[in-house]
């Protein structure tokens, strides 16, 4: 069963990379940094989706040089804190800026 979970996470990452579409590269990072940031962003999004702790949420994830910006809306403070914790515990993340707004 763990291999299926690993496969589903990898598949989610690949799908999300393709769903990102054409994204303009930041002038503050090179191609390798941009790719690494895309992988981190996709990983955070995938982990947020697989958490299953959110009733309904809309969270955007952006990455620049390993720093994550979370924005969007959740139903309560617990979900906001959980989103930050998930992002902080993702490989490659240096810092999380949590701009998520709680809308009860």
C-alpha cells in the first residue's frame, strides 16, 4: 500500500506541473531555481490536497527561492495553521508567509 501512496503523490506532482501551464519566470531566479520552485509549489499543493483535513478551501501557493507564500481562504484558524504546518514540513521550503484569510 505505501508504494501506491507514493505513486499517487508522484502522479499528482506531475499532473500539477502540467496544470501550471505557461508561467512567467521571475527575474530574481534562474531556470534551475525556477524549476526547483515549481517542484516545491507542486509538492506543497499536493500535500495540502492529500491532507483531507480541509472541509472546503481555496489556497494558492507561490514559491520564490524556497520561500512559500500561502494565500486564499479557509473556514477556521485550525485550517490556516494546518496549511502553514504542511508547507513548513515540505522538503525544500525555507520560509512560509501565511496570508490565508479565515472566512467562517
